[in-house]
C-alpha cells in the first residue's frame, strides 16, 4: 500500500531541521511494577492492526519534484517495543533522553520502552515517534485505546478533542515583542513537570467566564513574562502559538496553528483572565478551518526554496508555544496499574526556546515545561511560576460570596 503524505505531514518533515529530531515523546507513569513486555506487545499488536501508519515508513523520492509517500509494510514488535531496567532512574530524565535519540531509519518511526526503575510502586512507559506519524491528540488516543484496561473511547480526535478547541483561541495579527528568550536553539532539551488539579483550575476559571485552556495560556504567558524580565528583557508583547486539530480529522497531522496575544498578567488575575476569555469567545466566528492547509503549504514552499531554517531562526511572529491535549477525566488503569502521571514532550524549534506541553487526564492537568539549552536555567522558575499561576486561578473559586468575577465589557489590554 502506497499513499501520499498530506500537506500537514509534509510540513512536519520540512520542519525537521534540527538540531533535535522532530519527535513527540509521551511518558506514562504507572503506580505499580513494570508490566510484562510481552503483554505490552500483545496490546500494541491490536493497535498496529487498526492503524496502518504504525507499520509504514516514509519514502522520499530522489528527484526534486517527487512527492514523499507512505509505504506500509510489516512491523517487528520485538524491535519496536523493548524493556529497559534502570534502577533508581528518573523517568522524566529517561524520557527526555529518548526524545532526542534518533529513530532507526529502516523501521517505522516509533518506539515504546517499558521502563523498570526497580520500584514495585512505580514504573513507566516511554513512547517516542516522529511527528510525521501523528500529532499529540492522535498519539494520546492511540496509547489510551491500546494500553488501557477498560475502553476509553478516544478513537478520533477533532477540534473538540484537539490541542485547544477552536472556540478557545484567537488568531491575532501582529508581531511578538522582543525577548532574550527568542534566540536560535541548540541541541538538547531540559524538562520540568507540573501537575495540578484540573477540576480546581476549571472551577476557578469559570468564575471569570474562562476555560481550562484560557487558564493555561494566561498562566504560561505570566511565567514567560517573568522569565523575560529575569533576563533583562523589555517585557513586550507575548504572542503564543497554539496548535488546533482540524475538525473531523482522524489519526494524523491535520493541525492548524493560531497565534494568541495574551493580555499582560501583572495585575488582577481575574481581570486578565476575563479579558483573555472575552477574546477567545469573540474569535469563534472568525476561525476558518478551511484556511489551515495554507500555512503548512507555505512551510513546504519555504523548505523547497531552502529558506525555512532562516525563517525559523529569525521569526518574530510568536514568543512561545502552548499545546494541550484533553483526555478522559475518569481515572485510567493501564496494564494492571493506575496511570498516575503523564509527561508530554516536544523539542523547541527555530528560535523559540520555551514551550508548555499539557495533557488533561484522570482529573489532572499535567504540564511539561520544555526549554532548549538557551533557557534551561529558567526551567525551574518557569515551572514554579506556571504552577503558582494555575493555583491562583484555582483559588478564584474560593472568593468570598458577593465578589463578581464575571467578565465586564471593557477595552482589552495587550
């Protein structure tokens, strides 16, 4: 079977310009001993049967005008799903190492590692794949469907199940402000995980007429702004790139990107969050999903002309990136153990040295603060400020009776 790559797939290949591979890694932390690798392979076998991309490799033609294609074949699960024993290891450190480790070119572009850290109360699974295989929501749904002990029902992500729902983001014209955090990235990744109670954040956000996505964007922009000032930055406009899954799409890379200018978070968090929520609500009528293929097409053209690395290293359209893949709210059991944590990881690209990668799952909001070496010394502070911002939003739900947190009609700052 031979299929052409979509323009979204080709854009993911084009942006694989280094210095880190264009991978997605998902760390799944289990509250029990390491599962039997044979059982893991057995469950993945069903996923392979239902998703042909898991057996496919990308064939790149030699000629300048040939289109890359998927070549579906067979897969040897004993090579794709492996077991590692690393007593006392930090699963996040192992996942970061796996993120930047190249995938073999002669196999399908994914691997799954069963990680035994010598603790009967804790183990992990580390999934890594090339972004051309599928986006974050696609991969999260695949892993939950294949490895969970009970049906989850995550078969096909859409805008509603994607990184950020279409109604929760505003495409905003204009450039991002200057920042010392915008500089060409070098090889290597630092990651710090943050976990908060999703229900508490949602309750606090709702007092301002906002959503969990709004809360995440505001808290991350606040953390980024503080890091910018810590580096003697000018504290200018923060524009966040937000991936959005195209409505009705199945497994793959049907993703658009929206730019969101976040109101400054130096004042009352309730007012700033209400202003952001007002912006996102007004954006609902402005989003046109049919235009989303235009951006990846432009990426492919720039890559064909040899301009893409320069564009990525010098861009001033965005300051940072936030992704959010919502999953089921109920607790999840996987391979006989509870799923107690999730750490999603992607590498920084171009001159964007920071990003926040989030998953909502099992009542938690799990966020990975990811930095290139240029901002690695800020990772802990970014994580602390992000957590503080989300905790502050959660605390809004406990405001004294009679305090009106509903959004007001006003001119929006920022």
